[in-house]
């Protein structure tokens, strides 16, 4: 199911931002997609598709908007490292980490 958001604005807004109506519509979609990506509500691929860009183009657009390229939180990095090392997320191991493992960020793997 498809939905629409309608934004009413005057020509003054277009003059102030220096965009045509079509350019403004594209910029508004990009801004909303970027915000949802930054909040972790959309993946970069989902955000890119939603605003009509390729994923790489979307990610490069974030710099122009003053947003970070990655929306990973510090804890997400640990999960990604665990997955890369063990083929599963750290949270899935059900193994308490030793103090040494937490401090060195080494993740025990059971093979």
C-alpha cells in the first residue's frame, strides 16, 4: 500500500532555498530519508530507495547534510565485530564475557 505526505508551501520558500518545485520535492525526500536513517529507523539501502537514489549516492549525500556516514552506535560495532569473527552476533552467544574479553574487545567463539 502506498501513502502520500502533502506539504503546503509558498513560492517564497522556493525563492529562499533557491530550488524549483521538483528540486524541493527531491530535497525534502532526501532530508526525511536521511533523518530516518540517522535515527536507525531505515537502513541505508531503504533510505536510498525511498528518496530515489542509489545507496552509495545516498551515503555521499549525508556529508552535504552534515550527517555521519554510519548510523552505528558503539554497541553495534561490537556486534558487527562479533559477527565478523564468529559468524554470529555477540548477543547470540549466551556466553558471559570475562573482564579481559570486555576490556580487549575480544569475543570468544565456540566452534
